[in-house]
């Protein structure tokens, strides 16, 4: 199972240093998520959409991921316009729709889509091993880097284990339904998956100890900042400062 389907490409973002993309994504998500202005959210969404176009990715996988994000965001559109106090714009089934509630729902949707798009355009265009390497070079705590590494490394192994167990159920003529037998069987399936994951992790750890593992990974330095990385960093910094200015211009003056 390929867990980084967008990493194959030759766009500007594909060639960028992963450390720059990690820092840029973190700062973009921080500024976008905390910004109070809808105008700043629109700017962030436009910038993220432009970054996605530069990445030249396949549309279908991107749309599928955005549908998952907006499926959750749809709940805010169903709740906030009716619960946030403000200027009424109309009524549905006796419930008042406020302008402030609509703006709040729009702001949340813009923030979520902007962060999702920038994550796809920047982080997903690098192989996961390069991102882990970049985290280590950014002096992120080694325990967090190792957790990220093992999660990525063995997610496909656990998926294959689940597929094998599920295939065994199908060979025994199991057909899921809305009954107690189905719930009990699925609970056994999840429980056995945890048990086998634990057993496999112990075997992996013992194998690593036999190979001299002492709790630390030694990372070879492969990344070099090029002129294009410095130019891209300057452009990203200008866009982040512009977004921050749009967000807090009204609160400062």
C-alpha cells in the first residue's frame, strides 16, 4: 500500500527542501487557524489553491480528501447559523438564521479547506521518509520522530493483517449485519488485531536490540538548501506576513 501517493512529481513543491515545507505548513496552519478575519481566511484559501495548482497533482485523489474534510464541516453549517446570536437574515421552520453564524461557518470551512490544501500541496509532495528526516533535522524530539516513523512504516503491515483476518471471516461465510453476532465478531476482529500488533511490535523490538539499537536513529544528512529553496522561503514568508496583516488589521486599528 502506497501511503504517499502525491510524492511522485517534478513540480516546484516536489523539489523543495522538506524542512522548508514543514516550517511553512506549521506557520500557515497556526496563522490560519487563529486568525479572526474572514478576509484573511479568503486570502489563505486563495494562496492554498494557488499552491495546489503549482503542485500539478491528480484531481480525483485531492477531491476525495476534500470531500472528507467538508463532510465534517457540513455539521457547522447545520448548527452555527441557528445557534450564534446576531443579525437575523431569515427563518427556517421557526428558527432564526443569523449573519454572524453564517460568517462563522464560512470562516471555519475556509480555514479547514485552506489547511487541507496547503498540506496536500506541500507535505504530501514529499516522500514520508524525507519528512521524517526533515523533522529530525529540525530538532524535533527523537521520541516523536520515532513514533511517526514506526506508524508510517507499519501501517501497511497492520492493514495487510486486517485484510488477511477479514478474508478468513469471509471464507467462513460471515456476512455483516445489524445484529449481536456481527457486533461480537467485529469486536473479536479488532481485539485480535490489537493482540497481533502487540506481538509483532515485541518481535520487532527484539530484532532491533539484536542489531544494536540503543534508542537512537542516526540520520545521514542529505538535504542542502538551494537558491530556489531560499526564493520559495521568501515568497512563503511574504504570504504569511500578508495573511497575518489581513487577519489582525481590524483588531489593531
